[in-house]
């Protein structure tokens, strides 16, 4: 089952955060410049058109190749981010998994609740842990196993 409650939890909850200054973020990511403006009446484009079968599988192959190549891009940008800001984030964030016999796998803000549940289970003697999935596409199934 996939439970997606981030909108409610984020809009109705509070949690401390450590912000990076805006200027440092802008310097790191650069200025966004879209390939195609959203609405350019002088140069209109169609985004996401219907594809017939002779082009569909070529498009899907390109998506699969891009997802395969994304692993290295994510690793490289993550390393650069870590060097610059002193924070390192991987595909997964394991919590109390060293000796866990059961695990909760969560995404987004639900991961904080999962950690609290793990702590409660540990107090009852249940060897529990949690894994926060930080990157959903490409999904890190092999890393979770």
C-alpha cells in the first residue's frame, strides 16, 4: 500500500528545520531557465502529446536510459552538495536498522512518524527499524533489499 499524506501533515504540523541561506542555494543551483516557456504565443510548443506506437517505445526506452543514468547524476550532485553545505543525503536514511527484525519503509514527512513508532516498538522489546526513501525515481529497490 502507498499512503501519501504529506500535504496534510506538512500543512498541519510543525517541525524544526535548518535552512541554507537563499543566496547560497541560488549559487549552487543557478538560475532556472526553461527550455520552452510555459506560454509563448509567438513560438507555441506541445508538451506531452499523444504518441503513436512507432514512437512510443522509443520514448519509453529513452526514459529507461535516463533513469539508469540518473543514479550517477544523483550521486555526483549529492557529493557536491555535501562538500558545499556539510550535509550528506543518500538514497535512503536508515534508522535503528542494525539489528532490526521488522522495518517500516516510509517516504516524506511520514518518516518522522515512523521513527517515533520505531522508538515505541523498541521500548516494548520489538527489534524495529525504519528506512526513509529519499529518492523515489529511480526507485532504489536494490538498496532497500
